[in-house]
């Protein structure tokens, strides 16, 4: 379907640093995305952002719980019941328990973040998320000082998630972050898109978004968050450890064993659009590189 989409993005369209550093003003300026023009210098660059369309973002998905085709999630994720929903936060926390989605939403301030999304398969989009910082959610449970990592788990419900009836990967889908990555202000839990509730195919009702990492780290439909002192093994790391590492930071200089990561195809650019260069840490280098100082990124891929 990609050939039907019209959109022309360039790297300069996206200025994520301004967007998030000025997020409160950005939010105050507008309820709708992209209406921030003229509200001040910070908003001037934010207004240049050109997100992919709703149609693109909700019809070209990876969500293997509903099948491996890009159009399977849009076709089949409607079967998922997302209310009621609870997220268990456990492990090394002060107040472990099941947190009801309604209570989470009541406690959080929903904000807008326009982020790049770069899939490890070398395609990308720009997505206007709504959500809140993961750090604020973790604060509800109280992170204990011995915690070093965060492990996330997707719902396991094969009656509604038809892909889970097949051993495509090990279910439930699992991902993990180092605690400093989880606490980073760029790391959010998304609850919406374009100021509308998150569609099921995008990971309703709550999905992780870590914009400087390959898309598969951004786990969907999360039901459990565990604070731990042990590095979690994600679903893709377990399946193909020499292809997908724990860190999975977007890096144009470290190729996937089977393809180059130096450039990417923008969804919506059309079939014959030129690939655009992939940016270090997906363009978030200034904000996140300090966390990986001194690490050999080819070794810790
Ligand atoms: N539970 C779960 N989360 C997942 C996936 C998945 O298959 N299952 N796919 C990942 C991959 S590979 C990508 S690129 C993004 C895609 O997010 P999007 O469909 O909202 O663009 O979701 C990630 N989160
Ligand atoms: Mo992906």
C-alpha cells in the first residue's frame, strides 16, 4: 500500500529536541498538533514537523500478535478488548500491584510528542504521540534503589490475538531497558495518536515509545512492568541474538548482519522515493549519547 501514500519528508522536518524541551509551552500553545506556528521561537521549529498521516501510521504496522503482515494489525487488532486494562508493576518497587488503566490516566498529564520511529527493517515514520513519561508511571510504584533494569511484557491472550496461536516468536512479547534509559525524559508511554485514543494496531491502550532505539524496543499493549537488577532478554534478542541486541540503539554505522542500517525508507514517500540517511541515535544523539559514553556500540548493539 505504500505506493498510494503521498508525503515528502526531509531530515530537517524533524526537530525532536526542541519539541520535547519545550513540551510544556508546546502543549499550552495548542491542543491539536502542528498548530503551534507563531507561538514563539521554539514552536517555529516544532511547526515544521510533518508527521505521517493517520492513515499511514495506523495501516502499516508491526504487531506480530496479530500476524506478520504490515496490514494484519489493522485488519485483526480490533478483536482485542482494551478495557478494562490493568498494568502490574512489580519487582524492585516500593508499592507493587496491579494499576488500573483508569487510575493511571487520572494520575498522569497527557502531553504531545512528535517523534521519529525507525524500524530495524530500515523504514521510518514520524508519529505524533500522546502520552506521559515512563518515569512518572514508575513513580506511582516507587522504584527501589537496587533496581537497574526495567522489563516489559505484552498481554498474552491468544483468543483475541490470533498471531499468538502460532509460535512466530516466544509469547508473550518481552522487552527491556536499562533504568537510566527508562527514566530518560524522551521515554514515554503512549496512550494516543493525533489526540485520539491509541488504535489497537498501534498498541492500545498503553505502549512504550523509545525514539532513539529501533522500533521493536517500543513494546505494545503492556500489561506488566518489572523492576529488576538483571538485564532482561527481549523477544527478538532471544530469537536471533546475533541480529538483535539488548541496546538496539539506532546506529547508521552498525549494520544488521543481513542489511545496511545507513539509510531508511520513509513511509509515505512513494515507491521510488530515495532513501534518506539514518541519523545516529535516530536524531536524538545530543540527548542520549551521554548514556553510552565509552561503550563500544558495535559490541553493545
Ligand atoms: N507486542 C509487540 N510490540 C511491538 C511489536 C510486536 O510485534 N509486538 N513490533 C515492534 C516493531 S518491530 C515496531 S517497528 C513497532 C511498530 O510500531 P507501530 O506499528 O505503531 O508503527 O512496534 C514494536 N512493538
Ligand atoms: Mo520494527
